[in-house]
């Protein structure tokens, strides 16, 4: 390992996640002989090339990495993302500049799956309405409507990657009538092993009683759920989004909720975050909102940090981490030369 391997910590960690990652840095990077420090301030939370070129790896939360961020950057070999979403990182640009992006899929899949199930159960039982009823002095005779059991219902997922498969694995014994997913990239054998029926997109939206969004945000998925998809859904169905807000078009979602196209929604993510105070979603019925933080448990903070640090140490030893996003970089001479330098 290179004796000069240095890691920059994006400044947003010290605002949004202070106290949730430092111990893991000490326990993993320290014994590996890797030095780290907080990066300089990032105007607009966008990384600068001057800052990026000071480090061999960057431990990143939600800082943006644009083409301008990495143009002319020669030293940086890895961006290790704390989490799995990477829509804030221009993957084509970093690949062109011989930089790998690694994420933390093992750390994220269980907490996010549990968050989806939490919203599903809360929507089914009218949990928020029941809480509000008691707080204002009412009791069960004042309930405007009853909830329903999930037994026999259809759980659907838009996307069937690690998180969706973890969710489907968790709910095997809960009595769902069917588990369905739409994902053109999923291995059919993996789906069959979890009793998941792969369906086309229209079937997914028409049949699901609970539809969970479990796909990455990219050019193909931005706005993927709009008015045509929402109108396909049952008026008794719920939409749950813990992935990324812009996958669901919010304007038609507001109409769907207000006009009864669907029964309700549980949202942990939004097109604009934080959700603006005057956003019409706030007035929609049968909704549960959480601040892009429902999966933020003690375990996800610990395990995201450990997995992100493991990705860094792997590169510092001149090897390739398992969870590389831009696999094209593995064939780039410049990136391979960086790994060779770290081995010397």
C-alpha cells in the first residue's frame, strides 16, 4: 500500500451525519494506515477539481461530482459513496477521468426494506390517522374508515435489485397473495427462488395493492411514474417511494391523491428536498411523509460507514472493491496504473 494514501471526507458529513461515521473511520482506516481529513468547503455542495486532486479516495455523502469537478484531476482513484444512490455523481465523467465509484449495497438493503414495510403497515392500518384521533380526544368509534389486513394482497416492486429482493425475502411468511416485480435486468432464476413473478410494467401497476419504487434514478427512470401509470393503479392501492423523489412525477401524484385515483402514498423521498412548505403534497389526504431518513438506523450508519471504508482500504491495497458502479473503469489504463501505484 502506498504510504501516502489520503482520503477526503465530504463536508456534508459534518452537517448531516456528524457522530454517525467517525468511529468506523477510526476502526477501519486507522489500522490500515490510511490518513483522512475533512475536505475544503464546497460551494453549492459541488466538488471542485482543486479539492478532488488532493486525495486518492473520497468518502462521499451527498456532494455532487460533475464533469467540471473531475476535469484535470489526476490523483483521485475512488469515490466511495455512503449509500447506494449515485444520481449526484456524473459516472461518465469520472470514468473518463479514470475514477471508480463504489457504493454500499449490503449495508443499505435491510434498513430500506424495513422502511418500506413500515410505511406499508402504517398505511394499511391508518396509523397516522389513529394517532391524530387520540391526540385530539377521539376514540375508535370516530374512525372515518377501517384499515385492512395484508393477507392475500399483492405486493409489487418497480425494480427488483438488492433492496426489493430483501423486501420480498422478509415478507415470505406474511401471507401476501402474490409478489410481483417489473425489472428488465433481473435474473429470472433469482426471482423464482423468492417466489417473485416478473411482469410487464402495466401489469405491475394494475395488479399491485402496494407498489414500492425500488429503482435507481437515472435518465431512464426520471419521471418514470407519471399520470398514465398512476391512473392504471387500483383506487385502493398505495404507492411507496423510498428510492429517489424524481422517479415519481409529483404533479400527477397530487392529483392522484386528491382525486382518489389511488388510496394513499408513503414517501421518504421527494423531487425537492427538503419538501417545500408550500408544496401541494402537504395537503394531500392519506399520506405519510418521512425526511429521506426512515432507513437511518444505528445499523445503517454503522454498516454504510464500514462498507464504504472497506471499499477505500481495498483500493488502497491496489485491489478492486466488489460494489463498483462504473465497471468500464476497470478496463482503463489510467485507473489500473493507479492501482499498481498503490501496490508498490
